[in-house]
C-alpha cells in the first residue's frame, strides 16, 4: 500500500529491510528494546543513475560473442 500511495503522489519509494539497527539505535540514543526497527521505508523523487544497466537474464545466450558462456 505504501508503494501505491507513493506512486499516486507522484514520488517513488523503496523499502529497506536489511540494515544494522543497533548503530541506528545508538544514533537516536535508544538504550533498551522499547523501539525496534523492523523495516525502513523511504519516499522521494527518483534520481536516474547512468551506471545502472539492464542485463539479460541468467541462461540467455550471447550468440556470436567470443568467450561468452551460457549460465544455468
């Protein structure tokens, strides 16, 4: 629902479920288990990164390319 609401608002969103919560707790000064982070969710405008590319899926054949291999 959060993703849909972000898109409807004209922004982008991403969830982050793998992070080190102990350092985050130290930054905010949490000393006990009263506040536990289960999932972080960020919302904002998209930034295109030209370093990111799309590659064919595993198992795709690259015919005519020297040294190419077919991955399982």
